[in-house]
C-alpha cells in the first residue's frame, strides 16, 4: 500500500520545499508535485521532517516496568515525532551484556513503533570499577557507551575506555558529575538552596568532568559525547574544544532550556532532575550554544517514575521527568529555531552521533528509509497528563501551552501516528 504526504513543506538537506512525498515498501519512492497513493495524507500547512532521534531515553525495561515499558515508551516517542530512541543502560540488569542488549531490541521489535538502539555500559553494572565487554557489545551493534545516571569517576578507567572506543570506532557518552561534590544535593547550588536550607549541587561538579574528558579525548583521539549539559561554563568548554578540532559533541534537554532553579522553592519533586535546573544565565548560554552549533542535539532525558516515588519528600524522591511527547513543543516554545535547525538538532545530528544515519536523519529523497514526521509548527496545545502515552506522568509542564504539534509519524513506511493518534 502506497502512502502520499501531500502539500507539505519538506525539510530536506537543501532546505525547505513544498512538494509531495510518495512512500512504498518502507522507502521514499518519489518526491514531487501532484503525487497520490493508496492512502493520501493532507500535510498542507505542515512541515515534513526526517523522523526525530532521541539520544537519551530511559525506558526502564528490564527491571522497572511499573514506571515504563519499551512498548509504552515507544508509543510516547512516536507521538512526539520520534522514529528512533537511544535507550540508556541504567536498567536492572544493566546493559553490560549482549543478552540484555538483544532483549531490549526484541521488545522494541514487538512494539513495532520505532527503532530502539540500546546504549552499552562503559563499566560492569555501571559501578565504575571494571570495564564492560566493550568489544563484544560493539560486535553486537552497540555504538554509544555510557554509564548514564552515574559519571565514570576514575580518570584512569575512563582513559582506558576511550582508548578502546578509538580502536572500535564507537563513542563514549559521559554523564558529567563529580560525585564527591554532589553528595546529598537536591538542586542547583544557589541563593535558593541556601534560603531553603537544602544541599546544593555546584556547577563545577559538571564542569570539572567536562574538562577532564575533553583532555582525555585530546590524548586518545576518541569521540566523546556530553550528556545533558546544564551550565554556561560547560557550553564554553565544549565550544573551545570544537574550535580546537577535538572529537566532542553535546546535547541539551528541553527542560534545561526552559525551567529555572527557582521552581524548586516549591519543594515539588517534579522539578528535581539530574543535573539540576540551573539559573537564567545558564539557560541563555544553553540557548546560544544550541543556536550556534556548539550544542549538537536536543535530547529528552526521558525519565519516567512511578507516582509513589515522585511524591516522596524532595530529598528522597528520584530525579527525572518524562519528555518524549513534549520535547518539540517545549523547545519551540523556548528557542527560536527555524525548520532546518529543528531537523539538525532533533534528527540529523543525533542520528550522526548515534551512528544510525543509514536509516535515520535522512534527506527525504527517493531511496531513503521512510522514517518521517509531519509537524504543524504553529499549532498550540495544552499538556494534559491523561492523554500522554507514557506509563508515568511525572511532567512539569501540566497545563502549559506549547507550540508545535506532531500530526503524523511514519516508521518504515507505516503510519504509527495519524492525526495525533497512535495507531498501535
């Protein structure tokens, strides 16, 4: 069955053009005027993007299926315009064996809504003590390695991991946190934390590790990707490293582009994240870094938690918030990105960093895999937890008016979302 996306503005590698897109047998077969298929989708007034790619999603399965499953996260991702998710390794068991990697892939195949590419652990069990079998995991198709949720504290161990990464052609993705500086911290170290009498999380805890791993990248020649940057100095450090030609990349989350530390004065754990929400000055630097290309990608850090956990006192509640369905709307409501920039930071650059450009982040030309999303960039919508597909509802954006709505998502030529409704 052929499907035609008609009258939309296609965001291709050469720019934006009003053309129709015809899909057959999982691929784009024609791009041009007056095309029709067995099914015709009206895309008038919308932009057609290569499907979004999330570099940073916590799917919770295996181990915490009460918070999220790969199937529910896949549905949430499809509704957000995503056709690929990079699954973080902090599951139980962790992604430190080929067996777990294959389990995650199989669960995603069963869901059939998007591709899930499991990241691999840098260290066994993410404990920071001994390297995971990087060669075996690489041979099984893993291309991004991280202990996300924990930073690798030992510089000798991280340096050895980067040496392996260089020889294997894979990327080390670092959660930048010097844990000795963040013990007991629940929010950014600032006037608010002092007034509230709670332990603060200093910016330097992130920046020291960014600086360390830039130097390790310099000495080993390995590629390093910095997860969820949150401070102005971190952006500056990455900018300097890129200017020196080092193999570094970085991401920012929608919530770090839009929410500030003052929200924690309510003692509401929904605003507790890792790294913490920072100052308005940090937000301005993150936005500037995204606009000038210092920061390569927007990544959700989708972190679902069961209601009973998120309702614990601030110092006991786990950090994190969901973000797959709200990512585009939060970003467009916070940063003035044009369609080409949206495609770059939410699709093409993440696909490049994840090394999945064979099928994702493509140019929307004949022969490309039909992983696409159709977005009304001007549509306004209100966040309602009851309509979210994620199993958990820990979003800080309840009731917020956001700009930019995903109308349709196509995965391997199949409509997984039609008129905003998930089809599975």
